[in-house]
C-alpha cells in the first residue's frame, strides 16, 4: 500500500499541474482576445501603403480567417499553438515560431548573464548585510539597494551607455556581437542594466530571511554551546533561509523576459524583447500573441515548479502541509 505522505505529495503535484493547465488555458484565451481590443484592422495593415477597395479588404479578411466567428478562430489558433504553430507573421512573412527562435538565443543569453549577476551579487550582498547588521557596511549596502530598487531599467541603460560605453569605451553599446566572447562582451552592459532592480530586491529578501533565521532560538542555543559561528551560519541559518531566496529569485528571473524589451531596445539588440516592441508598433498581432503567451507560460511553469520544489528546500513547509 502506498504510504499516506506519498499519496499526499502525488495529490499535491496533480493539483498543481491541473491549476497550471487551467491558468495557461485562461491566459491563452485572454491573449487571443486582446487582438480585438487593440485599435486597428489587421487586414488594413496587410495592405498598408495602398488604398484597397472594400471588396479587396473583404477578400483579405476571408483569406486570413478574420471573418470567422471568434470561438472558431480561437479554437483553430489554440490547436495550432498546442502543435507548436503560432501562425504566420504579417510583418516578416515567416512562421512566427521561426521568427521567435531566431531572436531567442540573444534574449536567453541576456537573461542568463543577468540571472548569474542577480544570484551572485544579490544573495551575496544580502548575506553580508545580515551578518554585518547595523554596521557601516550594512548601511552602505542598504543605501545602494534603495537606489538600485528605485532605478528603472531604461535609466540604468542610459547611464551605463553614457559612462562605460561612450565616455570610457570599455564596452560596446549597440548590437549582439559575433562569436561567444564578442557576444558576452556586448551583453555585459545590458545585463547590468536589466539586473540592477532585481539584484536590489533579492538583496532585501536575502537579508530579511537571514535576519529572521539568526533570531531563532536554536541558532542562539547552538552559538551558546560553542558551535563555530561559520558552521551555524552554514548549516542552520543559510540553509533554512534558502526557501524564500530561491523562490523569489526564480520568479524574478522567469519574469525578466518582459523587462528585456526596454534593455534590448536601448542597446539595439535583436532579441525577443525588441521583437515584441517592433511587433506592437507594426501591429504584427500573431507575433505579439506568441511572445506574450510564452512569457506568461514561463512564469506560470516556474511558479508551479517552485511550489513543488519549496518543500524539498525547506522541510518545514512539507511538515506544515502534512500537519494540515
């Protein structure tokens, strides 16, 4: 017979998967419906630069299925999405999947480098601030965190381009680069601009979680018994504080693709973010729908995975769930 805890875990996983599927379904409906809330006629966009007759517009609407009932169009679009077909780009005259895949590596590199910066700097600064609480180091870190959290990505991008790119000439300020090393060189400034606010948030969460654990009675008892402080910090404080740190970091990174639109545009990068801006400006609805759905889907999937992984990181969460 399967033990009760195993059944509870299996039930929890199934519930999370069902909730994730329902959320993605609702999201797909909202994303597709947004086409009808945006001003402008897709048929008119397809013939921009000309003055078509009403008959020509009607023929175009029929060709692309714009004259079909809403639910019929949504059903066909959803079926295509489930098979990896997001339609055809009006602007690029290619499959939407091909257009996005050609831009995705640049955005993934940007998000990956930014994520490394967030984890390394944010978690490290948060731990240092908690261990040096009340000192000049802690106050200086909190001042930097406050400034970083209040600095929009486009402001950071402009400052970095002006100082480190144009004035000092240390980094390129436009383009993706060619080859691995050149791409990494090009992505440094965009990654810093993208991660500044997120680093500040992770620093705050890490510092708060560490301070909460440092106040625990078992930590004080362990220190009172003569256990080395470094051992107590590593085994009891940092380990128990990992839950909120990992959860917040993962959610921030998963939602970072939205912020790439500003940074990629500022640095002239050909990524998914700049593609989204271009597609919105040119009313390329198929591409916009696909990118929005992928971003929301990534966020929902990471959120569900964090709910499942959190009990493994912090056994106290699993214990509270079993108790309930």
